[in-house]
């Protein structure tokens, strides 16, 4: 008999790929959806839409009770709200999902980010035990810690830490796409300082596969970095974008970055992050195989994304 999977964030960029892969693997998938277009998307993928949002705690509990696997990818990204409010909503949703799983040892896979830990002072990779950093825009560590405590109540809670850049499939809303859009609109592709600091990234299909692997075999309380690559520098990224959209590259200071983009994006792009995926590979047998981000920008799905942004700029008369 097929297992039942309930996915929050099922209509999002990563969630829809998780949904697609889960359906292909034979799971019966139910996905949280807030709107008609989300319902239509999930139906097209072979999943059943469940109308609601993270505030619908009774609904979340009922869905988790009837599920064999719960994958929690939804997060309120309305950063006009205080970040503490966003984390409080996430923890409320986790409580509701965990309530339906208590005592079953069924998996609840939650989401965090690799950017929340301190960089290795020698420029090396960090693992899942690295100390937490204090960023001006906050991080989701408190929510992760909260979620993992439900392991004490018989829930097989596992956390996937996603890198700064989850990319692929022509996604036009993520941070990689936003850097392309900024370059097109400003006429230059910029990086901060010398740009010789690295970020972590992962192809979206690889990230989606990790959620399913973690649900199958990961132990309660485990944390996994879901990174595909850790050696790309911001200067290399800016150069790839400049070549793709035919604008010059330029170095700017942190102060200039804040003036241009605001404190959140400037801080985000200033993070040095090299999170090792060794644990996920060794423990779960994960094999990230997707194309690299720089290739995607130069020759892959982001070529069409750049063309879309050019047309939008022309239509706006900019």
C-alpha cells in the first residue's frame, strides 16, 4: 500500500519539486495550498490540494495524523513583518504538525538554513555541529531547536538545512534570479569587496531528493546540510551574470550595498558560507548531481529568466 505524504509549502519552488518526485515514487501526496492556482498546480502534479495556511493549526494536526510522512517546507517570507513573528508562526505550525505524529515515530522533516552558522575562520567547510552565527537579519535556528525537541515525544524529527542558493528549473523568484534582475536593471553586476568569499548552493531536484531520503531513513534529531557545491565565489557569480546579460562587473563596499539593496539583502550577500554535505552523502546515500549554478546562469534555465527580466524592463520603459 502506498504511503501518505503531507507537504506544507507544496506549491513553492522547492515544494513543488518534492511533490513531483514523491508522486513519481508512488506516494499519495497531499499538499497545503492557499489559492486556486496552487490547487491547480498540485492537481497537475498528481497530488491532492489541501486548502489552508500555517495558521490553520487544527487542519495541520488532522493532516499529520493521517500521514505516514510529513514534510514541512512552508515559511512566511513576508519580511515586512518582524522576524520574530515569522519564527513564531513557524513554531506554531511545527507544534500542530508534531501533535498529530506524537508517539508514532513517523517522520517530520523540517527546514532550516546553512547560512545560520559561523564560517570556518580558515575558509574551510563547516558541518552540522558548527556554532550558530548572529546575523542582523536573524536566522531560523530557534525554530529548528524547537522542532527537534519533539523527538522526545516519539516524533522522528529531522532538519534539512538548505543553502543560500537553491536554483534551477528557471526559477525567477530566488536569490540567484534576483541578482540577475538587479544586474539588468542597474546595468552592472556587482559584488562586495574583492568578492573572493564563497557561498553554498544546491540544484532544486537534488534538494527535493534529500527530503525524501531523510524521511525514509534518517534518525530522530538528525540535522543534514543540503548543499551541492561550496566553492563558488560571489565574484565568479557576478562575472557569470555579467557575461550572460552583457553588463560590466563592479566591486562595491558593504556600505554601498546597504544603500542599494537595504540591510537584509546586503547582509545576506555578505555571508561567507561553506556547508559540507558529507553527512548527508555518507548517512543517507544522497547523490547531488545537478548542474552547477554558474552553468545554469550562463547556459541553462536562467538564460530564459534573464530574457524575461529584460522584457519586463523594456515594458516598464526603464
